[in-house]
C-alpha cells in the first residue's frame, strides 16, 4: 500500500529583524506549513540533505538584493521523489537534486530571461527553498542524482558545482596539462573548480589566507599553493611553478572569487593570452584592468552560475569521473541550522556545510 502523502512540511523561513536591530541580522525561523496539492508537471521531493551557500548568510546580514521575507532558505538540496501529479511518473522513488536557478536554460552566453537569473532560497523567482522536509517543485527542474554519491554529497554539488563548471570548464576552457590558479581555496566553488580541473588533467595551484587549507588542497591533488596575505605571493607562486614544472612556467588560467586587484597581481605570472575568470567579489567589486594586461592580450571574463544545460553536462562529468564534493561539516536536522550560520561567519569550513534532514518530520517545532 502506498504511504499517505504528507500534508505539512517544516521550513526554515526568512523573517525580517526589527528596524532597531544594529547590525542587521534577519531571523531564521522554523515553521510548519501546509503542502499544496500537486499541479500538472509538479513532483514532491522528500529532502534528505540541504547545503549552505554564502548567499544564505548574506541574506541574513541584509547584504543580498531582493530578499523575499517569509520565503524558505536554501538553494541546494537532494532527496527522493515521493509523489507526482503523474501517477505513472518514472521519477517516483528516484533520488534527485533540485536545479538551484531559473531563467537560464541553454543559451551559451547568458540567461535567456530578460530579468536575469532567479535563485531558490530567499528570492521571489522562484519562491521555494530547499531548507524544508518536503519541497514541491517542477518536474523538469530536478536532475537525477549521481549513483556514486550519497544525498549528503549530492546536496553539496548543485549551485557550487554549476558555478565552478561555468567558470573553469566553459569560460576558462581548462584542459589537460594546463597550469590553473584557483584563488580562495576552501570555499565550496573553489574546491569544486579544483576537482573539475584535476579531472581534466590540469595542474592546479591555489591561494588561501589559511596555511592549513593550502595543505588540505595539496593533499587532494593541487601542485602547490601560496598565502595571499603575503605581499609577494605572485613571485612565490612563480618559484613553485618553476619547481614543479622543471622550468620557468606561466599560468594559463585563473579562477578567481575575489575581484579587486587580481588582474594586476597575476599579470607577471599569467601567460600572454591567458584568462582570468572572476565569479565572485569577496575582495572588492571593482577590478583594475590596465594597458599592461591589454598588451599581453590577457582576458578578464565575468562568470555567474550557469545554465540548466551546463548543470546537466557538469553532473554527467562528475558521474563519469567519480568526483566526490568535499563536505566540511554535517549537522543534524533543521534545528541545527543556526550552527551552520555561525560556522559560515567564522569561515573555518573546508568544503560545504550540510544539514542532514531528520526523518522525524512531525517533530515538535
């Protein structure tokens, strides 16, 4: 006998803090909410795991545009399809993860949507989020989970993996034997970019402000790394390049999360015609580009997430190469979400922070 379809779900909801609160830190509240009847083309996913992105913290800090108060946190999540509007749906009882964005299906250059990308978790397009026991989602917006990964690992993949794939593989065009620099190693996107580049056969070098994170990256396959807090880190990296290559060598591509002075800093170690792909602005939203870079034909490329097609291609690559996303911390249940936010504030994580969902979905709120 088929199990009874649930009528309620718990969800971690964004609530606006009082106007007097300084500094701004919006609330994350666990609420019980009714599940609507499934419409044509919709499925019900029982979430097994959901992962944090820095965006979740930025929302609470009031630093993210277009916050939709009352909506559910979370863009990343994995689980099992437990109900469908189509009684004969082939996805029933299959493991899936949710596509984290809307508005970009397959255009090779940019989103088709005039308004740009919409993201799950805290926005109005769409309004759903993954920090919930159950999520109703469009059937064509879930992707089958790779068989070699469990749901905790799968939840660490979608948004970071899509961003990393677009930056490293699509925009930087990383290929076998190239020298690639990935900045800010330890974050989810940077680590996934490293894993994708290594699977492509590239030589990966990293930067971090934390020596332990550099050591962990080299244990996973990076050739070497430098601390970006050192003023002469580019020359240090040039020395490492020469040592590992057996001769003076240059970087073919940089995958960067910081912005700021990245172009002028890597000018001397980046080859002529080399690419710097920037997907974040943790250092500075402005990037200096001078005639020194122009005369070397060096290219600066902006990269934001990617398309639905990119995510399907990237997931296939992950399956074929048995890539396992790096998970830093696993928390038990939505009740532990506050611990995840605190971990992100400190920035101690190496990989993704994941919430393993509690099967006791009717637990008292």
